[in-house]
C-alpha cells in the first residue's frame, strides 16, 4: 500500500500483484459469489435451503471459470458425486487430508443462512400469544443452527468449521432480531455485544461437542473448545491490549494458517466488539473493515464475515458511499438480495 502516513487507503488503492491483478476495484471475490448462490437457492426454492440445488450451483460456478476458490472447496466440488451427495463428497476430501483441514470457505458464506430465520411473528401482548411467539422463536433458533451446519458441510466437514458457522449465524441473528424489536440503535455499536457473544459461543460449543467425530485427529475436543472460546471472547482489557494490538495478535497474515476458520472467526468477533474507530464512539464501518484488510492474510474472507456483523450493527446508511458507488454489478447483487428477502418473507426497505 505504500506509505499511508496513518491514513486509510482510498477505494481502488490496493497493492497490485499477481493475485490482486485478477480483480478490478469493487469486483466481487469468491466469498460474495458463494453468498449470491445461496441467495439464488432461497429465491428459487421458496425461502428454503436445498443442499443439492446449492451444490449444483457451486458446480456450475466452478466449471464456469471461478477463480481464487479455496482448495478444500474446489476439491469437494470437483468430485463426481458432489451434486448428488455434497456432504459425502466433502467428507471424502476431509478424510483424504487426514481430518486436519478446517478452512474458512464455509464461514465466508454463512451470513446468508440467517435470512429464512428473521421473519418472526410480531410481538403480541396477550400471554398465550407471547408463549406461542417464544416457542416459534426458539424453533427458528434451532432450525437456523441446523441449516448453518448443513450448508457448511456441503464443502467443509470439520467440526471447527461447523462451530464457526453456527457462531457467526447466532451473532448475526441476534443483532438483526434485537434491532427489529427496538433493542439496538441503528448506526451505533451494540452495547449488548458481550451477552450476544457468550450466547453464540454456547451454541457453537454445543454444536462442536455434538460433532465430536468430526474434530481433527491430531488434537482433542478440549483444545478445539479452548481455541473456539479464545477466538470469540478474547477481550483487550483481559490481555491489557489495545483493540489494534489485539487485532495484530491474531496474526491474520500468517501464511501457514491464514485460511484457518478460527482466524476468520476471531477477526469477525473483534470487529463486532469494536465497530468504531478510536476517534469516534459511533459505528465506523470503513475504519473497522479496512483495519482488518490491512492485516493481510485471507483479507477478503476476513472482511466478508466481519463486514456482515459490523454492517448489521451499523446499518446500510453507515456503509461508505464511495464503496457502494464503486461496487461492480451492484444492481445485480441488489436484485438477488431482494428476491431472496421476498422468498423469506422479509420486508424490503424503501429508503436504501
């Protein structure tokens, strides 16, 4: 990036190398492409996920010349039985790699899984109707976690990948539903974020324990759980670190581990806890996401997952206008989002 003198790089100002030269400024990478495929599944399947339909779309995307796709994702998709049995194909790839791979290709797209589980009943004052609403909300909560697991395991079998997806979905669902009920203020950090993280961690831990047969052979359940907790609840004040120092401590740039699912989860949880800059108490989407990107590593994936959480906290109007204007195929993306929302029974805002 050159000498920025403490300033954030502007839109389109990125380091040109063999990898980045594949993209124009504002162009989607593989993470957003996979999210759009999930949106298409929802819009075509009446707001419900279908693993085989998703697998078919993934296969077409890869055969159509998709670039920069993770090795684990690509390996599963290219197996002959992938469209008919995506989870079995993914498990074969995992087994072939001695159950040691837990890449971030699934958590990168998992935000889209939340959409069908946001259309909750309106709040009622009568006690009986409140009970029915709570039961419905709890059912949606469980179904969402099951969907997160299923969509994850279409390409990524490892329990750590599943736990990461469940954690992100639980955080995002709580942000969005609490916001719709008036418990959060748009464009400001969520003051209830610690409680949200703890509840999401509890769900992720339970999912990991329930998938003990899908945890790496070279480690233990205790180490996997400990690492999950550290990724989600490692707070600067506990380590006497500033937010910037904590972000640097994740070593997102580590070339040997930069695609690890817990690395991406840690960056996303950090962004959720710190969605503002040091000079402002309100949400600063640009500063938070750019800070993560400048740490290097699998920057687009880390920013995609963190962006989902921070974007939900801050709201659409907090997104940098220059980024929105420069987004390639913005209209196509908006149409896919709108179609999926309609299929899921979500009202589309008219003021965007």
